[in-house]
């Protein structure tokens, strides 16, 4: 599977690239929230929710 990262070509439309970047950013944000929740649960239970 040959994928040239950040290459805007005929097989890689810019619209698809931006929507994919947005989806990745959203997933990254959700993962960060889960990690933060897990860390606060480990560190101090529900009191450490920040």
C-alpha cells in the first residue's frame, strides 16, 4: 500500500485529506480525554478530574 503522506494528487484529493485530518484530530482528542480520565482515576479517583 503506497501512500505518499500529505501529497495532494489525483488519487489524494485535498478535500479527502482535510476531512481525514479532521477525523484524525477528533480521534486524537478523544484518545487524549480517555488517557486523562484514566490518569486521574489512577492518581486520585474522581477528585482529580481536571
